[in-house]
């Protein structure tokens, strides 16, 4: 949410009708997937293409999106979905987003991973 409480649309319908909007997501996806997919970095461009395709079919928070991403992001898929959803809704580019994002609580699934 920006200073004027605006958020961007990020539904499958929106991305299907406005495919150019997916290009704004690529830098964030590239960075995050490089952090998550350590050993198969050659797959990252294909995984980015997969994400761009599936967000036109399923909502980012949808279980079907989760199922498609699970083999690539493993146990961190829920956290990836959470972060991706919030970036996709933001009105910022990646640099502005990084400067404005505030983390307040540890996500419940992150707490489970640390046990």
C-alpha cells in the first residue's frame, strides 16, 4: 500500500487482459527465485515464465498456484506466495518496494520451519 492507500490489481483476469503488467513482476521474481532455487539456477528463466503463465490462470494466493510452485520453491512456497502477493499488489517497483516494506511479525509458517 502506498502513501495514498493504493494497491494494484493482481487477479488472473487482470493479468490475462493486461499481460504487459506481468513485466513489472519479473525483476522481483528473478531475485527471489535466485535466492530460493540455489542449485538449479539454469531453471530460473523457465520458472519465471511458468509464474507469468499461472498468474493468468490462478490467483497468487490460490492453492492451485501453490501446487504449481511447490516443486520449485519447496517448503518455502507459502512464504514465497505471501511475499509475491504483497509485491504484486504494491504500486512500487522493486527498489521502491524494498525501501518501503516493513516486516512486523514472523509468519506462522516461518515459525514452524524454525522449530
